[in-house]
């Protein structure tokens, strides 16, 4: 089994388990990753997912030895992404927990995630540049959107390594954790997100994702439509009632439901 799915309370932990090849992704692994995240989407008990890699490495990208051996992938635009889940648009958030290297297609997997928690000694980058392997898991789209065009072009054109501290400064990493603690930090962040009222959080997340490609007026209308659906669900009134009773006053937050 090259991909493991584990439920920890309300958090789904998806692990690429090919440490002997630094978690490089071949066709069976790509299919298993896509299946794992479809399982997460359908799992009513899982509110947030964490994607990580076994053996101290996140993912070294596509398995180039398999490619050199003639492995065939489905590159049609209607298929899953070559790395697996990268064309899926889930309704629930995913956090990447990155140790070691997240490079080439591994970086594209990390970019697909909503947030990235990076170990202090981790390295990210478009390492496939040196081997003539293109970014075809939306890397050329998500990277400029995430960190800006100029910084993205620096990484895309040079293929240089990006250490964790720099990744955080440019917005590529959302949190930096001590070495070997990225998974624990990502799970704790996932628990914080899972504690929030889910419909509202997912609605705002969806509005933020869908606004790309919309005019300001279209985005406003989409945000309002989604927001009104949340209000009509009763979740907003329930939250206002909790606030009225004293919860969250003066910016205080608790983990008590």
C-alpha cells in the first residue's frame, strides 16, 4: 500500500508511503492519492485532512525512474492530475505537513493544499526544471497566485531550492515547525480549523477560491449568495447566541463546544 489513510478524531491523515524513492509518485500512487482524497471528501467524520510523506520526506515529485521505464499516464484534461488529486476541488480544507523535500510534482501537491506547515530544515522548489519535466499539476497557475508572479517566475525559471525560512517570508509556507514536528503542528492547526462552525468556514473558503477568474461584481454576488446560504442554515444565529451568552468576549477563544 503506497498511500495510507488514517482518521485521528476528526482529522484525516493521508500519507504517501514510498520512502525508498523519497515518496516519488508513480501511476498507482497517483491513483491511490486521488482515491484517498475522494474518501476524505465523502467521510462525514473527517473535517480537515493533512497530507504528509513517510520517512522524513514529503514528496520528490513524479517517479522519473518509472517514467524512464515507459510508464504511461493519462494526460487528458478530464482525467485526474498526473500527481493524483491536484485537479480535485474539495469542499473541505487540506493541510500539507512538509518534512525534507517538497519538490517538482511534490511542490505541486503542496500547492494544491490550502495551507502548508513546513519543518525548519525542509526544502521546496521546482527541481524538475533541470530534467525537462514540465509543471502540469497546476503548478504554473497556483504558484503565481500564491506568492505573486515575480517570485513564482524566480522559482519556475531557476529551479533553485527554497529553504523553509524563505518559503515563509514569501508566503509559500504558512507555518514553520521544528524539525520532525511538521505533522504534529499540522494536525494541531487542523484541529483548530475543525473546531470552527463548518458550514460558514467552508462557504468562505469556497468564495475565496471561486473568485479567481470572476469580475469584482461577480465575486461579490457569489460571496453574498454563499453567505446567505450560511445565514439561512441557522449556523450564524447559533453563533450569535453563543456570543450573547458570553463565549468569545474580548477575543477569548476556547476549545469547549
